[in-house]
């Protein structure tokens, strides 16, 4: 094994690809920031109990995938496997639901950790941008979030994604359905582990990917037939609002999410170019989560979009983001005196808001010009002893190849002007 190897299931973000990640985070968060969502940041770890109670004791995330640790002080902590429980915990701790108007709308961006079997698109350390709207039950809020995710993906140029939509019912109707489903599932020919799942989390069985299991599920009771009137009306309103916004979606009765806190609206964004790890994002309503973690009743809704998979989706569709070069001016000094002078010009440019870089390390002209090219800079500033003696620097337009001598004292102003 090489000494320079990131841990299994993780990878580093390095230039130039890392620029795409930043652009994706920016593109996902921009519609949120424009829609009243405020930025929140919470610790990378929490008390393990928050996730056990919030995400659910019977979920794979909690039973198999959590990175847990005991501190020297004896605290049981877990690296966060997701953001919703943490954000709600933080909002309750800061009393945001009391001071502000409801809903409390928050967005976040960060690293999450799940001890999963690594494969393409599935990592042990990954990155999400998420949004949570806390404290309000209103179908327009569910619709807003779905529409904003659609807008984010579209602004990136993605087209081959689909929105899957479902309702999981509420605390009135879901238990009735759950029992009906359990009765149906107990009569099927299933392995031991799946039998255990029937007792703990029967809805998850519907999500089984195996063909022989799916074949037996054809006549399974449908949650749709068990939704209470309030849930039905709520869901219809969400569907109508999304439709009116011109956002296409597919009703997917089999959509059950891997976290226990969901009620009513649930949705997933899938991309058809990604193989088995096709979910680029997901979310839904979680009206009971606040009470599950010891808070007051605060019906809420949210989503998280996977940044890693969104980047993979862009690559799968062959979308190249239009990322402007980060450096506008590259300075190449020839000799000690020129070094000092041009370093000063670079500093001046930067202070004037022009992105500038410098050929460090005293390399020769050829190597330095190569770096200038690689930087993507529009202009190169070159100066040698003779130039300095004449009080000028050579300003080269890297697009046209044109080179002009500019008085040293005017170089920075001239560049700022040319770059607009
Ligand atoms: P989730 O579906 O578990 O939901 O994750 C959301 C997204 O994170 C997934 O659709 C996927 O793109 C990405 N993701 C998850 N696990 C991995 C992984 N191992 N490797 C790469 N990407 C991954 C949640 O986390 C909920 N907190 C969403 C939510 C917010 N619900 C309500 N509010």
C-alpha cells in the first residue's frame, strides 16, 4: 500500500476538479439563499443518541453505518451521518423557533460520514448541501423545496434527472397500513433477515432490490389506499403546486426512504446516468422528529442533495460548467530587481480586486510562461533588467498574443481598466 492513500471509501478533492465541487455547492445553495433560507453550521459530530433517536434505531444508518467513538471523558459521540437531526437540534437549542417567524428556514453544506460498502458514487465521507424548513405544516413549503432543487439541478445544466414523489402518511394512518403490510409480508417466502425487517421496519421490505422479492410484492397492500383524508388532501395539494410550477415528477408508491423520521411527503431525485447509486438527492416531511428528540411539536420538511453524486451526474451527462479562470494576470520577473518590482505590482493588482499570480521560485522564462499558460490568465506581465531601466513592463495579451510595453507606474491601472 502506498503511504499516500486516503482511507478506504474516501477521496480527496484536488484542483482542477475541486473547482467543480465548489461550483455545485454554490449552484445548489443559490436558490435557497434567494428564498429566505439562512446559513447554519453545526459540529461534525453529535451525541450518538441524537441520531439513534432521530434517524431511527432500526435503520441501516444507525445500526451499521455510524462512526461512533467514546471520548476520553466518556461521552458517546458519532460522526454525523446526515444533517437533519443536527440542524433541528441546533434550532431548538438556539430557540430559533421562538424568536423568529415560522417556518425557520435554514440551509447547510458539509461533510457526512457513513460506514458503507464503498462503490462508485457511494463513499464513507461525502458532501451534502441541505435545506430544512422547520415549524410549519403547509404543502406550499414542501412544493417550494422540490421546486428549488429542480431549479438548482437545471441551473447546473442537468437534464437526465427525475423526481420521485410519494406520501408516507402520518401518525394516524401509517400504523394501520403498517399492520396490514406486516400481515401480508409474513405469508411470503423470505429469508431470515428480511423476516426480521418485517417486524422492525416493514416498509423497507418494499424497497428490496431483489427480483424474486419484488415478484412476491405485486399484490402488497398499497399505502395510497390507507392514507387518511387529511394526508390525501395534503398530498394532492403538493402535487398540484409542483405541477403548476411546471416541474415534472413521477408518483412512486415504492419510495420509502432509509431514515425513520419521514411522514407524508417524501421524494427523491434520481439520475439515470449513475448506475445503482442513482439518488442524487432526497428528502421529505418529518413532522414527528422534533418530539422524537425531546422537543415541542414542530412539523418540518427538508432535503439534502449529494454534491459528489451531482458532480458524477454532470460528468455522466458531459456537462462542462463554465468556470471562469481564477487568475487574470500572471507576472513573470526576469532577475532579482524585476522580482521585487513585479511582486509589488501583483500586490497592487490584488488590492485593486484583480486576481493575480506570480512566478515564484526564480524559474527561467520558459518554465514561467508555461505556468502562466496553465493558470488561464488573460494577461502576462514580463519584466527584465532592460525593461526596468526603461521604466516599462511588457504586457502580453494571452488570447491575441499581442505584446505592448506599458510604463511601470501605469501597469496596474491599465490592467484593471482592460479587465473591466
Ligand atoms: P439521504 O437520502 O440519506 O437523506 O441523503 C441525501 C443524499 O446524500 C443522497 O441522495 C445522496 O446523493 C447523498 N449520499 C448519501 N449517502 C451517500 C454516500 N454514502 N456517498 C455519497 N453520497 C451519499 C438525508 O441525508 C436526509 N437528511 C435528507 C433530508 C433533509 N430529509 C429531510 N431533510
